[in-house]
C-alpha cells in the first residue's frame, strides 16, 4: 500500500521526500525505504534527489492499478449513497486539515 500511495502522489507531479512524508503521514525513514524500493524496481528516478517523479513505467503501473481499483471503489460508494460519501469526504478533508467537522461545516 505504501508503494501505491507514493506512486499516486508522484503521479500528480514531482514531489519532494519531505512533502511525501507530510502527505502520507509517514516517518521519513519509511518514505526513504519506499522510495528506494521504487528506484530498484525502475518506477522512479534516484531516491536521493530532491524530488520523486515517475518514469514512463511508473506512470503505466499507477494507471493500471487505478483502473483496477476504481470499479470496486465506485461500487462501494454507490452502495452507501451520495449523502454518506459526501459526509465521508468532508470528514476526511477536515481530518487532513487537522480538525474535525462541526455542524457549521456540514
């Protein structure tokens, strides 16, 4: 899962290891280990650089994984309904901002 999360973040554009650590809420050493594994597999460039970006193969892999999981995610979202999905996303956004939604945010 950590590899996929790094690949997804990098698929949106080159990102620094520090930014990856912040986005993924991981320890810097975990980000380094994951980045090193990706370099060895040929999906990212040099992990020691200031940014992590995907190779063509990395972009291909991210697209493949995303296409495979998207239908299942859509099925699950459809099963719980739009109102609950909206509530979930609002809660996740608030959580990532460092707070929890109150009644005024809903």
